[in-house]
């Protein structure tokens, strides 16, 4: 079971290094373990047995104390078909983004930040991300909007040592940004 490092740990504040390509078996194994952790963190039966585990939709390697540019995303995007958006990425990079901004109405949370931080985190509504797929080792180009785009930007921030609350306006946490889309 992976151990999540918490706010205050130095690995959360360091810029992470690019992952060496082609992917090593060890880095691929780490990414698989990270995805496995997220999947389990959303399983009610697992949570019953592990009350200290919090549910998450994204996890970046610095959150397990590894300063390499790797992240995973896993969330239910369509309850009707039970479809999950799943990304296992090495060296993700935002190559295009919308001017339009968006934010989560309820604010963001983070597995590494137990303390709640209230306020809006504004992010690009749409992003295009280039990366290497951690499972296949192939290059991948992702286009996401809305919730998926927010999760990707939150996780990529981790690779640069940025936590979500850094982006909340301390003087006016619920400041309205004209044109921003509430998710
Ligand atoms: Zn986080």
C-alpha cells in the first residue's frame, strides 16, 4: 500500500524531474501502483477496512515522495455507462489551453492536504496535454474540458511543487472571475 505524503513534506514543494525514456519497468510499476491506489480509494468496501484512506481522483508522484513527472487520474465520468476517465502519464505537458477559465464550485481538495482550504481555484476550462502513456510507453495527446481538465491541471501543478491553495486569492477567496465556468 502506497503511503501518501502530507503538506509540509519537502517533496511536495520541489519541481520534479522528467522521467527517462523509454520508461523503465520500475517507473511503470510505480505508475501502476499509483493507479491501483486511486481505484481502491474509491472502493467503499476497501475504505471500510482502511478508514484512514481518503478518496481521490488524481495522484502525482511527489505525493508518494517521488520527484518524477508522473501522474494518474481516475474518475467516473458517466454513471450511466459506468465509464471512468483513466490516465497514467509520464512527462505530461500542457501544449494548448483555453482563455476561458473554470472552477469547482465546492473548491478543490487534495490527498496530501488534510486541512480544508476554502475558495475558488481558477484553471483553464480546456487543455490539451501531451505525455507518454505510462501503461503502453507510447506518446499520447489528450484533450479535456471541465472536470477532467481541472484534475489534470491540479496534478501537473504537483510536478512543479504547486498546491491548489496557492492559487486561491487570500484576500478574496470567492472572488468571481467574469466568464469563468462553474463545474
Ligand atoms: Zn493534489
